[in-house]
C-alpha cells in the first residue's frame, strides 16, 4: 500500500532512496507509475528474459512469480555488469547502480495460473471462468543490491491479493471484450483492473495523505517535467542534426534525380528518333512488299497461262503424233530411189500436208471459240439458275407468309362465324 500510516517505514526511507541509482527491470508503464508515486528516482531497462519457465516445476504460483521476477532482475544486472549500454536507459557508462528491481504478476484460479489472453475469444473464456468466483492475484518482487560485486545480494518476497468477481452475463462479457481493454498490451495484468481510479488521485483526495507527501510528490513531478524538458531539448537537437543530414541527403537525391531526368529525356529523344526511323523503314518495306505481292500475282497469272499453253501444246503434239507415225510408216514403205524420181508426188504430199495443217488450225480455232462460248453460256446458265433459285426461295417465303395470314384470317372468320352462331342461338333461346 502507498499509505504512509500503513507503512511507517516508507517515509524515512524516501530521502535515502531518492539519492540512489535505481533500475526498474520492466517496461510496464503501471509499475513505473507506482514507483513515481513514492518519489523514487529510477531508470528503466526492460528485461529481455523470455518468460518460458515450466510452471510444473514449482510448488506454488508464488514460487513461480518470484523466480520469474528474479530472472528478470538478474538479466538486467548481468547486462549492467557486462557494461552493455542501452540507448533508452539514460544511464551513462560506468555509473554505479545501487538497486535493480524485478517484478512479475499472474492471476491464479484455484491452482491454475491463467495465461495472458491472446485474442478476444481467449479473453471471453477467461472472464467466463472468473465470473462469480474467487481468485487471487500474486506478485513476486526481487531486489538486487551490490550490482557491481560478483556475488549479488538478492532479496525476494511476494504479495497475494484475493479478488471476488461478481457474476457476469454473456452479454456483458461480449460488450466488455469488444472494447479491446481485456487484450494484453504489456500494461495491466490480464487487462482487468480492480480499482479504476488512479493512485495519484487517491493520494490527492485521501483524508490520511500528509502534506509533506503531497509536496514531495509535486517535487517529483517537477523533476520529471525538467527531465522530460531536457530530454526533449536533446531530442530536438538530435532531430535538427538529423534534419540537416536529411536535407543534405535530399539535395543529393534531388541532384541525382535531375541527372536521371536529363538522361531519361535524352533517352526519350533518341528513342523517338529511332521510332521515326523504324516507321520510315517499315513504310518503305511495306510498299516494297506490296509491290512484290503484285508482281508475284502477275507472275503466278503468267505461270498459269504458260501451264495452260504447255498443256494445249502437249495435246497438239499427242494429236499430231498420229500423223507423224503415219508419215514415218509411209517413208519406210517407199522404194529406195522414190524420192529422187518422184518429186512431184512429194510436192503434192507436202501441199496436201500444208492444206491439212491449215484446215486443222482453223478447226482448232473454231473448237477453242466454241469451247469459250460454251463456258460463257454455261456460266450464264449457272447465274440464271442461281437467280431463279433465289427468286424461288423469296416467292416460297412470301407464299408461306401469305399462307400464314390466310390461315389466321380463316381462323378469325371461323371464330366470328362461331360467335355469330352462338349469338343467333342465344337470341332464339330468348
């Protein structure tokens, strides 16, 4: 308790403790606040001890929290003995440390140590288990003095407080969990508080609080403000130095960016020139390709014509081969000296051959003309046939449409006749 009447030994010790170099081996803001309330001048070096002790090896939760607090305090004490400087501790190298304080707190339900809730579901389960039941909060404290000596003086003790929680409905638990307060963030133990009013407010409004205690508290607050002001000034100086360095660095980066921009603009210009050259080259190649395509078409057309001409010539050769064989057989059957003595017969034959050849050419020409005329008339016939078929399809479609209209008109007339007959029958019945 922070009440001087309940702890008469606290008041005389404040003057001595205020002159000591005290280190709190914890980063908990609540523990720092409690030490500030009693006017202690201390530095904070958080312990890097991993809280992974096996709970099964301890007889009671109090032994577990005392051992954990001891390991936390020893971790910081060994760090100080090894001359390991901490940037956040504020302790100059070689400064003697008079006291190291380590602490650990757990919540115990029955014989089970409740773990720190990891999420909202775990927190809701923990609150449900604590509802309408009695449990206690156990805190272990370790004090290490003579930190510079090889053998440390270690003092340990613990405090246990019983807590009786009222019955909590599921709706209340869910609403409380949604506020985010139960989730552990390194401050409250298991994130529920027995008293919500702060300790400094209890001191200021308590009827048993001494005026000297309040004055001492104000002096501590002034020292804290002064220390914070000094820290802010030092931090401001560091930030100004950092700003100067960043400004120089920024100017260098700006110059680098300008150089890169100039290089990039040069690259863009070169790229644009290359692009224009590439476009011009492509246009020239495209025109040449089109010209070559036209020439290739002409060559293909000529090839087709030459192939057709060759085919016709082959047919003529095959056709004239009969005459060649005939003349060859005639020559073979002639007497040996027939050509020398019968020139008139040869001339007659040659004249006959010329006449037959001219006649053959005329007939072939007429045959080609007739063939072309037949092909043209056949093509015209196909076109007329296709047009007639298309016209027939159109007429069939129109006939189908008109037939549909006729059927609908017949159905409509039949329905009108039926309606007229029904009306006649009705009139007769009336």
